[in-house]
C-alpha cells in the first residue's frame, strides 16, 4: 500500500477528486495526509470528514522560504510518502525541497505548459486570443511549472468566455486527468528517468 501526501492551499477540489477516485477504484494506495499552508483552506474540512490526517504549515510563521520548506518537508516525511501531490498548492518551492522529492512529486497547472506558467493563466489565454486552453500534470522541478510533462487536457475557448467560465471548463478536465495521472504513478506505469517521463504503453491519454 503506497502513501500519498497531498498539499493544498485552498478549495481542494482536485484533492477531493483524487481522494474519491482512490476510494472508488480501490487503488493500492492511501491518502496519508492533506497538508495546507493556509490555516483556513476549505479543503481541510473535506479531508477531515473523510478521516484523513490533516496538518497546517502556515508559511506566514516563517521568515524565509527555506525555513518554511524545511518544516513542510518534516510534516510530509512524517507520513513516509511514495508520492507528493501538489493540488492547488500556491507556494514557490526551494531547490532543496524539490530535489528531495525529485521523481515523486507531481503538480497540476491550469494551462497548456510551456505556455503561461505562473498566475492568471486563464486571463492570459483569453488576452492572447487562444483558441484552446487546458491543464497540465507535470513532475515538479526547481523551476516553476517547468518539469517534465505527464499529461495534458485541452478545452476550447468559446466566444464570450471570461476567466471564470474558462477556469470552470478547464477544472472539469483537471478532475478527470489528475486522478488518472496519480493512479499511473501508483500502479508503476509512470516514472521519470534523466528528466524524461516514461509511461507504460497503452495508458489512456483522453480525459473526456
Ligand atoms: C486548480 O485549477 C489548479 O490547476 C490551480 O489552482 C486550482 C486549484 O483548485 N493550480 C495552480 O494554479 C498552481 N500553479 P483546487 O484547490 O480546487 O484543486
């Protein structure tokens, strides 16, 4: 049984999708803990209701990113994770932290990377007149939103879209794609070697 630790900062809907898929599909894994950097993160309530251990490591209590990451790493490693899942975790991570979890930390980002790393991705896609938008699951490296890509989901940008409508369309796809990608890792169908993603032939790539 593998241990998954999920990091959130807010709503936690991707975390919810992963928790539900893990239970419904009987993964060979358990969600060992949900950890937030924000004390009021709404997702903590869902985790508690589902009997999952929760913790808060409040970034505001630390003077430096290094000090925060050291405490966060301690909180994560207390659960002996096989995989760390960033699910709307909105902190920039230090190189020491990302190196510690190299090859065993995934992130979901709401754009078709390498387009639009960072914040305000949906508005950027609208401002550029993109015809398609989407989300990307990738391994985490020291460079923000730049790790090797595991999976992408694409949605159309429709006439009249604003940031909210586009974000909602993308989020639906995130909820399908992220549990799928996490399961690939848990099932040993996904790993990274020399910076390249290796996936077992035949894994699904469609998320509709
Ligand atoms: C999701 O859209 C996720 O892709 C994005 O934040 C949202 C979190 O929603 N992540 C980032 O922007 C990371 N750079 P959730 O808390 O409901 O899962």
